[in-house]
C-alpha cells in the first residue's frame, strides 16, 4: 500500500512540474504609459506642446516622454512664475485656451519640473500624466523639436 501511495505522489509531482506557466497578460495602454513615466521619473527637463482636444475633455498640453507625446495636466498655482511665463509666451489663458482669434501655438516649450507618478483617465479613454513646472526654460528651436508622431 505504501508503494501505491508513492507512485500516486510521484505522478502528481511530475504533472505539476511539467505544467506550462500561466500566460502573461498582454501589455496594455496603461502599462505602456506607466513605463514611460517610470523611465522619465528622474528627468528634470521636459518638452511641452499645446495641442488642445476639447471634444475629448483631456488636458490641452502634451509632454514628450521618450519618443511619445503624452497628454499632461500642468499642476501648481496659476500665478507661479513658470506657469505665468508659459502662458504668456503661448498667448493662452489660465485654462490653456488660446485667444479667440488665434490658432494653437505649434511651437514646443522646454520647462523644468516634477513629473507625477500617477496616470489618470480623461475623456474617451485617454490617459494623462501630471507635471508641476518649476521653471520656464524657453521655446525649443524648430529644428531641434521632436517630430510629431
């Protein structure tokens, strides 16, 4: 009887050992955005562009994270010097809206700032990150600005 128990135990062990590992879930959009944030977390300078999308309810700015433009909510108080300088040079109001008679500013802007860890959801499934600008560095020369994807 002991011999039979050993065989059953051995069969069970071999079945467990040979079982294929559970398939890893496919990488999601959220995973990719979180990876971009983790990679850029230690950076102190960022490139922004004004690219409003009023129909989807997402923030009007994007930040360059690696090779990708990512929606970004600018944090901080509207009267902080970095935000005031950014809004002045772009001609935007405190909500990021362009002047009624103007089109969006197609230049890119460099800021120093702190990138937040969290990723949030805006309208229609878009994701955005947060950035608190601490200094406005200036306008990125057109030839040095990253290409639009």
